[in-house]
């Protein structure tokens, strides 16, 4: 039992270090530079391809669409870079902990185990 508790505390400390480790903002800046550089050069690349099909004017809507897709992916990546900050798109760590606590207390044979309050489906 002592060894199990020691392992549990060690894993808890590791998770705390992961949660508190700052995410370098340089990755976000470099990503944004690459996405916008791609979006700026994309129309020039598509013009020659659509010119072969005699539909040069289609280069503009296709480049806008593709640029929007990459910009949206960049935005999704930035909004999910810190999954433990407590925003709407984060990991529901509090709910997961409540479910685990209730299951562990039930396994220990406790009688007055409060049912965990779950706002949505939790997959463990």
C-alpha cells in the first residue's frame, strides 16, 4: 500500500509539472508566419494551374478557400494549446477526477459515496 501511494504521489507531481509548464509562444508565432506566407503565395501558384484549364479566374476563390482552411486550423491549434486552463474546449479534468474518486471510494467499500455530477459524457 505504501509503494502504491508513493507511486500515486510521484505521478501526481509529474502531472502538476506538465500542467504548469509554460508553452513557448515562439511556436505560435512561427506557425502563424508560415500559414500567412502560404496564404500569400498560394494564389500565384494556383494561377498557372488554372490557366492550363482556361479558368484562371478560379484561382482566387480556391486560394481564399484553402487559405481560410489553414488559418482555421492555426486558430484551432492556438485555442487548444493549453488543455488544462479551464476554458470551454479544455479537458474536463474535474469531472474525470470526480468519477474516479466515486469509483475508488465504491471499490474501498464506503457506504456514503456521493454520485459524481456529470454534465456530459465522460470517456475514461
